[in-house]
């Protein structure tokens, strides 16, 4: 969502972002303008890749996103339990830099405004500790880890970054990203992570958070409990 009255050059928006947020924006922007982010959705006749919200090609890992229609005038994320999905898309990561969006979802629907996507995935943590998350969106979004709200970026707004953190143990974890787009035409959705002992955000890619060869998705390793003093 971007009204004409509030429209600004993309460079001005990037310049207004400080600290780790700037790095996340820079990664996504350079990727889109030069080589493109690691997830390629489609390629038009000109050869320049398009990076959207996902593909209808079924994947057994990564994000699975359910697409929903929402009522015009909606200004918050909907209650998904009261809606019926119109289609499903898949993506290993969420890298949708700020862009014009008017073609909808090929193979699903041509709607490009007043829609919502509810993404779910699982990921494996090999390095226990505190994980910092950055969620960038236009319009609203929320990030949940293991059913706990970590980042609340809800509401109708132009591109905006919110951050949060959570301590994670070794093993499998659930991640959910809910997103909605209000009025036409601009969209953005980026999810970044800063694992323990790292001081910057980078795009969260589920392919980097898979269990080791000697573990299964159903495994969950508990952190050792401190011994009680006798």
C-alpha cells in the first residue's frame, strides 16, 4: 500500500533506515537490481527475473503459504480461521523487495490487492541461543516462532521494519509469517535473521536451517538442565 500523497523515491526510504535494518534493505535491494535474490519465481520475456511471494510448484520443505481474499477496507490481518484459502504457494525464503504488484498469482488468482498470505514452515536450530528477527512489509505482517508472537508489524502502512528476538534451543521449531496487502499497488515482504554470535541481519532461508544427516524433523533436543546443588 502506497498512496500518491506519501510516495517517495525508494532511495529515500532506504536512507531513512538505520543500523542493521539498512543492511537487510541493502541486501534485498542489491539482489533485486543486480543478480536477484536466491529465489526465482518467474522470468519475463525480457530475461529480467521477477521475485514474488512464491510459486505453485509443490515443495516438501520451506514456506507453505495459503492465499486468502480479504474485504476491501481491511486495515489489519484477518482471522484466518474464519476464511477459506483460494490457493497455495511455496517459497524457501521471503524476499519481496518493495515493488509494484499488479499481476496477481499466476495459476491461482489475478487479484493484486486486498489479499492475505499465511506462511508456515519448520526449521532446525543447531546453534542454541538468542535469535534476532527483522520483518519488513508493506502492508501489515506478523512473525510467530513456536506459536509465540515475536514481531508485530500489523496494520495499513508503507514499507516498515519491526524487530524482535527469542531464545531457541537445539532442535526443530515452527515459524509462521502472516501478511496482508491492502489497496494497490506496492508490496514488500522480507524476513531477516541474526543468529547467536552474529551482529547483522541476513535473509532467513529455510534451506540453511535443515536438520543434520543424523537427525530427523521429528527430533527435538532439550537443552541440558543445571544440576541441583546437594
